[in-house]
C-alpha cells in the first residue's frame, strides 16, 4: 500500500481533479494501491472531511494544528499512522507534505518518498508576499531543496519546473516524470456542435455574432488582473460585439470593468461540473499572467479545460510549457504586448482540433505511461 499525502489543501475543484481523481485512476488503471491521507484545517473541518470522504470513502482525513508552521507535530501523527498501516511508499503533494514524509521515512516501513511538485513554492512566497510568518519564509527554500533533492522520485508539472530545480537546487538525478495538470476524468472532452453552441450562448444572453473570450478562475492579485485588464481594454473597445465572460465569483475588479464596458462583461459563477458546458459558449480562453518565476514553471489547470470545451487559448509568454505548446500546435495566440487582432468566432473544425489536443496530451489516460513509471519506481 502507498499513501498519497496532502497538507493544508481543502477540497475544491482542483483538489478533486488533481488529487482524488488521480488516486482513482492509479488504483483502477494500474492497481497502484494508493490511499489518501489528508491533513486539513480545523476551519470547516467536519464539512470538508465529508466532502473528501464522499469521493474517497477509504481516505483518512486528519486535522492540522491551528498554525501550519507546526507541521512537524502533525508529522508525529503521520509516523504513528505509518507504524500501524505499514505503507511502503508516500506520494507527497507539496513541499511540507514531502518534508513530513522524509522526516518519518527511516523509522517506519516507508521505503520511498515521491515529491509531487506543483510549482516553485519558495519563489511564489517571495514574489506574491504569501501571508506566513517571516521565519517560515526564510525556511521554505531549505524545505523545498530537501523535498527536491532527498526524495526518491519526483513528479513535476512542467519541464520548466525541472529546469528550475536544476538551476536553483542542483537537481540532476533524472528520477522524475513530467505530468501536467490533467482534466478531471468526469469531464469527457466533447466537440460542441454549432446548434449546441448557439443554445449555450442563448442561456447566457450572448448573440451568435459575438466574439466571446472566457476567463475561468479567481481574479485575485496573483492572477495578474491589472495585466489582464490592460490587455482586454483594447479588445473591448474594438466593437460592442466583443465580449468577455468571467467564470468567477463577483469581485470589485470585474465590477469596475463592467462599469467601463457596459453590456460587454458577463460574470457567472457555476459549479465545476457545469464549467465545460458554460465554456462551450465562448471562442477563446484567457491565460494572461505576469512574467514571474511562479508563472514560468506553472501548469494552469484552466489550459486543459479551455481546450476541452473547444476553445483556443490566449496565453502570455513563458507560462510553463504551455506558451511553447500553443505556438507548436497553433491552438491560440501568444500575448506579446500588442493589441489583439480582430477575432472571429471559433468554427466546428477548430473546436474539433482543440478537443483532439486535449485527448492526446491532457487526460489521465494520455499520461498513463508516466503514471506507470511512477508506480514502478515506488514499487
């Protein structure tokens, strides 16, 4: 048996697709014998535990101590759990989880630790002023280096993240696989017919002649809203038929844009199950981010979601491996500081091509060989 360990991550759409769906896939397709161990906040602990157990009934959900800086005490709970249940390996989803696993490895039956690297965490904390105590900010570089260097195997979400590990921490063993953020298996990529697209537009009050860009996700500061706003304004000024759909909760940033461009901004919040059908009303998805180390190594989950709905992608330069992917596969536009050209609605043939790209690259089945390599190394 193997543990999949998470720390300080509440249930969400991302947690469902990138953690629980991965565990389902490993157990079903590769007989990976993986069990989720999730340490979550005491805030809404009971309801969040129920959400996790609903998807993974055999998961073990434990409370974190009130401050995440006390993770070493939670590591004692993990140690006791490992002594009782005797897992042979731990896949640890982030830096802290990996350090917990490494701390108890030699005193239990755990023979291998895999660091599931989701990004450049130390860089993100520095670039985006993450609200943690200063002493922990100073320690995070060491913790990340230990996770990268001392783990027995690694998952990286992009090749750019592996390059970062090479430069920043001297990683050179080559014992890793690159698995991008994949589509939730519950979402089957489907090519939307012209009639279905019109119907989806009607439900949102969008005209068939409109050209609609979609922004799915938070508009919080780290998502570079000011950069996004300066990029969208010229597009919205071109003509009234140019629209932007924000699949986000109501926020001040969006409201200000609505005031500036009345009738051209649509804001809607839907469950993650309804995201694909809502996106299918649009033509292109937006991934505009500022140039930072955090974004240079990232694997935005929205990229696969956009393509799976038949959308092309407008993406900034240097976003993980994806800016190069867009250029190589001609599946969107690289935002280079110039105003967007005049855009047309995406036709059926183009939507078909986008869905094919998802099936070949960003589903869990497309990454089957990499998942097999992971389990082989942990065995």
